[in-house]
C-alpha cells in the first residue's frame, strides 16, 4: 500500500473516531464535510471500505437535525450544504429515491421559510461561501426548483450597483473604520470565487445553462466587464488582479494564487463564461490568464499549506479543470506539480509520525498559527477529497461546488 492510500485511511479513521465529539454541523468546517469525505472514500473503495450501518444512522440523524435547526442561508454553514451529502448517499445506494426527494422537499421548504420570514437583509448576498449566491448554485445544481432560483436571483440583483456597462456589489470588509456611508457610497468589491464577482460570473453561467428562462436577470457581460476593469494597469505585478477593488483611495495588493481569490480564480470563472457563450475572445482571455499564473513562483504564490481554499489542493484542482476544458498539456503539468507538492508534504509528515498542519487565523483574537485542521475548506478533508478526485473522479461531484 502506498503512502497516499495510508494517508487516506488515516484521515477516514480520524473522522470516524471524532464524529461523536464534533459539534460543528457545517460543510466547510464541520461534520457535513466529514460525511462527504466518507462518501467519497466509500466510492474510492480503498481496502474494501464501506460506510457501516451505525455511521449511516448517525449521518441521517445529524442531517435531519441540521435541516430542522439551522437557519443560515450560506453554502458552507447553511441548510443547502446538506444537498451534496444526500446526493452522494443516494449515488452509493444508501438512500433510496423516495427518501432523497423527501430530504430535498424539506430543505427547499426550509430555505423558502428562511427567505420569507427571517431577517436576512445584508450587503453581501453575492457572497458565495456565506451568502445567497452559494445556495443559489446548490439549489440549481441539485434540484429543479426554478421559482426558488428566481427568488434568489432577485435577492442578489436587488443589491447590485449598475454603472453603465458594468455591475458590481457592495462588500462588507473587516475594516472597522468604514462607516455605513462608506459601505453604501464607496463600495469595496471582492473579486474572487469565495466572496466576490468571479463567483457571481461562475454561478450565473451554471444557473442560466440549466434554467434558460432566467438568463436576462443579471447580464453576464456586465459582470465580466466589471472584472476586466479591475486589472492592474502596469505590467510589473506578479498578479493581474488585486484581492479587492475600490473606486476611491485604496492600497491594492497583488493577489495570491489560490481558489479563494486571485488570477487563477478569475480565470476559472472566465473559462466557464467563455464556454457558456461560445465566445472565442473570452476563452482566449481565460487561457492567457491561466498561462500568466504559470509564472508564479512558490515564494510569491502565497501558498503555505495543502488546503482547498488557499493552498495547493485548490490550485491543483483549478489547473486540472483548465486542462479538462482546453486540453493544454502545460495546465496538466501544472496540476501535477501541485499534487506532487501535496504528496511530498504528506510523505514527510507521515515519516515523522505527525499530521499535516494548516495555517489558521482566529478572527476573534486575530492570532495566526499552524495547527491540525480536520475540515473541508481549510484543512485535511479538502486535501483528502482533492487527492481522491484527482486519482478517481468523485461520485458526488463535490468539486463542482468549487467550480472545478
């Protein structure tokens, strides 16, 4: 058995041993992410592994509890996070079609209740991980509920700022000096996939593809035009796009190479948009941007761990997606390079009898440190899911939730 297989077995053992103690119910940081990993591990079928009945019973109990007790709308923390998990259980035969439809109906009813009765007015509806945008994609991907899709599109549209041929959205930042007036009149826009305009473009291409009647709701070309308007004007930067963009005096910094934001994240959205519109110019723009990222070195990439959000796992997935859409061999080589980086770190950690460490910031204390992290977005779950998908395509297509 090779070292990666041993690593995957170790991860799933850790999940099963810690499930009863895990209080966090979410997809990005908690037990729904653990369930997704076990489902993919079952599909990976390493050493004949199958999810046992007691674990399945525990899964179903937690899923029902999450649906009934969570009132958050985001993809990572909200009710819609259950959708990829139940879909995976159905694909493996652990959930029959009647139960699948029951869960979907219950989830949709809960989401409609939250929309109609909870006070969720916020500036960041367009946020993919925490706002309406992520749920919009999950609902469009896993259900046929066009009415709820339209309702969410309108929620997002209501907070857009239209400026001629461009559309942007307000973005709440961690800057405590920004007043309500600043937020409304001097908006700061995030450009990435985790929280910004790139995600809007990527989600809308998928929603419009499945529900053509919704295509004129938010014009894709105006979102694309806004993203294009934020490119650095000088050519001395190691990224073409900043982290965030503002119309007033703001210190723009080069973006990292990561899934969450940066050139590769924007290129991922452009690949989808170019394919959806069959626009040669946009496709070439996307390819050129991916090629530009190949110039990044490890020193200026911002990659310091193997996580999905801002580490080598997310980068490997995006290059793999670029290769699948273009068949450009350089992109496959780039993906393999970052997968090899993960292999090296796993081999080193296992040789020393240690677990992989992930760079984590506590937003309450603002302290950052490397520590163990058994989560999907920022820890070992995302790393393990990426390795399984790279070696054997996923059964849940979880990577599509990250546009890969």
